C-alpha cells in the first residue's frame, strides 16, 4: 500500500481552506463552494511564487473579505437567525440565480444591471427633492444651497450603489428603506416636474406673444380688461351676453384665448386678472360681462386662484339716462349726483 506525502505547506493550505469554510458555514453550500473551491490552488500558486516568504492569512479575516467582495452580508452567529434584510438579500440572490439559468432572462438581467448607475442618479434626485420639498417647501430649488445638497445626495447614492458605504447589516436596512421610499416618491417627483414644465411652457408661450398687435378687444391700442354694461336708464346690468354682427361671441380675449381659464394678457401684471365664466362640462365662456376677476393678492402656486374670483366693481354706480340727452360719457356729464336709489354693490339688485 502506497502513501502520498503531503508537504507542510500543502497541509497548511488545506487546513486554511477548511477554516475558511467553517467561517462561511452560515451561507448556502452552493455559495460556499463558489467562494472557496479555487482557494487551495490560488494559495498554492502564491506559495510557489513567494517561497519562504509565503504566509497564510487569518482565516476569519479572509472569509470576511470573500463575503464583502461577493456583496454578501456579514456572518450570522450560531443560535441567531438571519434578520429581515439578510433574508431578503438571500431570497434575492436565489431568485437572481434561477433567472440567470435561462439565457433570455440572463441577457435581460445583464441589461438591467448595466442601468444601475442611472438608478443611483435617479435615487439621488428623489432624495434631493424630498429634502427640498419637505424641508424647504419648493420644487427644484437649485440655488447655492440646493446645488450643495444635490451634489451630496449624488455622492452618497453612488457610494451606496458601489457598495463602499453602509456595508453593515444595519446599513443595508437603511439602504433598503431609502430605496423603497425613493420608489414611492418617484411618481410624485415626475408629476411635480410635469406640472412645472407645463407652467414653464405656458409662461413661454405667453412671453412669445407679439403684443404690438394687441390681441382681443382694444380701444386705441389699449387692451380692454373688462366690459361693464348699463341699460337705457343708466342702471348697471350685472350679467349681459354680447355678440358681434355675425353672431360670434364678443370677447376681450379674442378668438385665440377663449379656451383659456384666465386672461394671459393680464397674467402677472400686478393687477386683477379676468377669468371666464365657468360651467360644469363646458369650456370657459368669455362673452358674459362683467367678467369675474382674481385680485393681485389672490394667487396660488404662480397662477391665479380661479375658484376665488370675485365680481368686479362697476366703474360708475350709475350713468346718465338716455332720456337726459347726454353723450353717454358719465365723466363729462353735468347731470346731478346719483339718486339715493343707486347702489354701489355690484352684487345687489338695482332699484325698480
């Protein structure tokens, strides 16, 4: 019977590999085999290259390095079951392994893995928006402080993605919480960005209008904001519909602005902003005068608070009656002062 002589170096390497396996025994056997199967051959090559200078490393430290390099959680001590994060990580690795067994699924997974850096940046932007919205109360606040916060979020998110930070079990729990929160907040961010873009488009279209042609209704080149009607007796008419000679609605906003909810011409001008008559199931109606107006102080998120529009005050409580023979201009009329029956509140009913 022959015997095989094993050198002390080979025996030490075998004992070292066995010790490393013991420090990895909390992992599934398949994962341990993948990590340790090539270990004896690697150590033998290093021993041959270094000769007498070769020394085996500490088995526990080497096992920890293998875990970290493979993205595995730290060792679970005997008698203590794996935590939620560890169980989720294991199930994820198991599912990934099963998917990669199929060529089509493996190709898809490789493609999605290549997009991970994009998710790191998206996660950073979501975190930044959460900080600016809940902490500073505004979207996309890219002032000096905002730029610093955004850069910090990018650095933290990328380092997390590269596995450089929060590698402990509690760190993985924080990372899982942040990822779930980012997925929940992402639709809100997209909706806010779309709203901001719509406002920017609307403002850009308004700014590009050539106002030299004075769109809508104008007198001597000056845009008419509202129209106030009086009857033949000189009393205000609170709701009157106007049409031109062809039966088309006569509006202050012109034909191009009748689908708008408020008059863009007076948008942000510091004064009242007229709004169209609103009825359920219909687009705004602009030929019912006088138009309701939103005051200069009643704005919401950069746009007029349309629901808070009020009836405007008539320029004159009463104008001269046609029977008086005046020219119809109350400012140049020499008629007596208004009678006591005249009302100043446009919401009240005129006297009989």
